[in-house]
């Protein structure tokens, strides 16, 4: 599931799963409210902030909750 999250667009992710917003804020990322959020993937945003994309995706997956994402393995 984290591979899929890494390739998702940040804006879409925050819209579908608002519980992910605090993850971005905790990392002091400007993604909530950023004009680039509708265009950047989680992987790209992580690189911009010097974060490990897989680790960030893991935190976002926890915020979403197991099985909450369509197509997630049960």
C-alpha cells in the first residue's frame, strides 16, 4: 500500500483522507494549502523536504488506516 501512496497526488490524498493532513503538518510540510499540492506526488513532496518517501508513505498509511484504501489487501 505504501508504494501506491508514494505515487498519489498530495492534494487528492488529503481530500480523500483528511486524517493525513496532521502527518504533513507534523513534518512541517506546507502541503496543506500549498498551490503545488494538486500536482505533486507524495514521493516528490518528500524529496522536496528531504524526507524518506517510504517512511512518509508509511505514516500516511497509518493515518488512513488498514484496509481503508480502495484496492488495499485485506
